[in-house]
DNA sequence: ACTATTGGCGCG
DNA sequence: AAAGCGCGCCAATAGT
C-alpha cells in the first residue's frame, strides 16, 4: 500500500498541516480543526495509508489526544534522529529545533508558551525527514533500521496515549494498604503509628534515646556501638547480623520506604480522582528512548518502580479487566537470536529457559542457571559465576561469544550496536583521559588500577547494552503490534463500557477511538504490558497479546526458531497477576 | 534558603 | 566495593 507522509508542525496558535496530496499548500489550523482534519484524513486513507511526520510527539500528539483524535502511525523526527546520528556512516548536525533534550509533553491547558523560534517550518521538517530517509537507505541494514525507527515512533504514540488515558487506580484500596501497614494517616510531618512504635523499639534495643532511624550517619554509629560489624546501614549488610535490633530495623526501613515512595502524599500528588463509573487514574510522563539502551524511562511518580505491595491498588474500572502479560527471560532469548545460537534457543523453546538449561544438563538447578546467565549478561565474575560461566561458554559458545566480544569492544573504548541498530554512546573525554593517564611514563599504580577498573566498567556496559537494547527492541515491537491489533478490534456494540466511553467523549472526533471505549494499553514495564479492556473482549485481547509476541520475534529474527513465551493473566487488580 | 551529592531501595 | 547491567526518587547531608 502506498503511504502518504503528511507533515504536522506545531505553531503558536495551532498546527500547520502539509499534505502532499493537497494542492493549495500547508494549511494553518487551530488544534481542534487539525484534530478533526487528521481524523478525517485517516478515515479516507485508512490508518495505514497515512503517516504523520512531526518534529516531536510530545508537543503535537498530546494536543490531538486532548481533542479526541488518535493516529495509526507517525514519524517522531527527534527520536529517529537520536538513533540515526550514531547509526550512519556520515552523521549530520541536528537542526536546532531537534537539538534540545526531550521536550516534556505539555499539559494541554498550558501550551500557549510554545516558543516560535524553536518551531521549525514545514520545509525544514520535510528536509529533515528526507535526510533521515536517505541516511536509512545508505545504512548497513536499512530494513532493520527502518523497523527500529517505526517501533520507536509507535512507542512515542503509545507513551502519549498512556499518559492521556492514565493507569486505573483505586485510592481507597491504596489507602487501605497504607493503613494496614502503617496505621491511620497521621497529620503532616508526623510518623505513622506503626513506624513510631518501631522507632521506639529500635531506640531501646540500641540504648540510644532520641535516635532518628532515618539518619544513616547516626544510625550507623549507634549500630556499631551496639556491636554490629557493618560499614553501612544497607539491608544486605544488616541481614547478615545476629542482633535483636535487625528485625525491627528492617521492618522500619521497609515501612519508611513505603511511606516516602508510595504513601499518602504520593497518592495526593499523582492519582487524580475518577468520575462516575471510572476509577481514579495515575498519570506519569513516559519517556521513550529515555534510557541509553532504548528502554523507556518515566518522569514523575516513579511509575516503573510501583512496588509489588501497592499493585493491589491498580484496579480495572467496573465491567473492565486488566490483561497483564509478562514475557519470560527476554534478554537471553534476544541473545540467542542475535548470536544465532540454536542450542540456547532450544533451551528456551518450552517456556522456562532456565529450566531448559537444567534439562540440558548444563547446570544442576534453576537458581544456578539464572545466576550463571545473568553473570554472562551483566559481566559478573564473583561467587558462583566463576564455576558457572565456563559451563555456559562450553554449552553456548555462540551466545557467550557475542557478549564477550561486546565487552572487549567496550574495554577498548569502542561502541556496539543492538540488533536493530541502536548504537551505544561512546565514552567521553574523561574516560579517554583516564586511559591516557595510565599510559604515561610516570603513571603510578593508582592510575593503572583506575584505568583498568574503568575499562572493565565500560566492558560490562557494552556487554549488557547489546542484550538489553535488543530486548527493548523486541518489547517495543511487541507493544506496537499489540496496539495495532487492538485498534483493529471493534468494540462490542452493546458493551456498556464502550457506550459510556463514547458518550463521555462525545465532543471529540467520533470514530477516532478515544482510549476509554475500547481496549487500550495502560502500562509498560520493560518486558511487561498491561491492557485495560471491557470484560467481554478480554479473551480476544489476551490472544492478541500472545500473537503479537510471536510476531515481534519474527520481525526481529525472521525464521530463526526462537520463542518468546508469555505469562498472561486476566485480572481485576494488577497484584493478582503476580505469579510468584 | 537554596542546590548538589550520597546512600539506600524500589523496579526490570 | 555486593558479586553484576539499566533506571527514578526520597531524606539526610554537604556545600554555597
């Protein structure tokens, strides 16, 4: 099918839309007009018939979403440029409007401050797009790079949509969890009941009246004074000590963490109240490509660190379900695909790859399989890794060879690539100066030790980069394919959720599928996705998520016999999906 | 009173 | 210096 690239550029008052199929040139419109125009254009051409090319998804798509329009495909020039500038033999300088770091998706209400001088013209945007396409065509593997750019851009759409839709939350349940653990909500600045009791107990056991357990320095001093052989107050160190204070102190730390990271003030800050028939929502900013390896980051609310203990507060709307899908051991599988390691692929064929390692006689227990594999992926050498790694190298020479070589490249200061072509950032001047210092004639042992340690650090980074980066690419393709197929699903005509969703957004463009009426992605956590869906569609959604995982595997690795098994659960609350 | 760093811990 | 990667966020502390 022929795809038309239509440029959309934000302006002070709205957007310029430049459709090559329209003769009278770019048209300037308000955001509402643009949203309606885009929705209509998609109806005519089909979602797959048009690709929206814009400088930055955050600054454009949030406005379209606010006006009720969703799009099928886009090109996010900023994200694509970030990939291409290292991926092509002759990089070009980013135009100034792409240079600044990710622009925060502005809240729809206060978007008037888009500075005009950072806004490109239609011609500039089209020129950049042409440059990017030419760069892709000239690259070593245009096909893979094209897939990566498409997946990255699709991710940008999903990130904006997930922000707009929010993660279904239940304040009351969250509050109940906090109250059960900590006691009733205290007045501002006061310790909750349970935490205060533990503090008293700790002070008594350490004979330190007035001790503040939150102060590491004084706490460490008190602990050492009480005879504990420790150099920090870290949990792992305390665990090894036999002293009556250890148990209450660990409990204190656990609860203090819960309170400060996901307590009542978190709830007040990040969870917005729901409406009739629609529960509360947690909104965060997802940052696609926010991690060097291509993983997403988030900003606000610690969305990627929602503790297991709080996941019972993630609750589907009445009549809806959460389809939670978790991919098993993506990184070693991605490694098997990259290296063309049939033996490792076969070990993962039937589900649990670690169990496969045991069944193949490579190691004795699942735990050791996991430790050994993670050591290979992360560059671990200590402890058990010493005996496990040689066995893995013998059993899987192709896979281990690939990560070992990536590590060597890093130690020498080089860069590596993920499977689809994301390049690791090169070491900076500081790195080279430390390496250079060690080569000087008057270098001392300290200089040499520093240089060696730094080179090894770099090697562990590049070793992991290829694996984590490729796993992130698989996950992105998985999610993008899931989104595509969810959009093709028609909501049941008599489904109350869909009807409610439509009427609730009646002012927005009809038929453009506001997120609330049909199944939509609400969460993404590296190798895990959550879809919020009307209950009658849950089974179909689960199937789509499954199929999309296989499709992603084929997109990346073609016919190579590699499986990406999922654990899929259809649940009322996120906590129920925890399979441990 | 403000910002930057550190230790610690949550997630994958 | 927790062995072993990638993050974000918080309170305490150090620095200005």
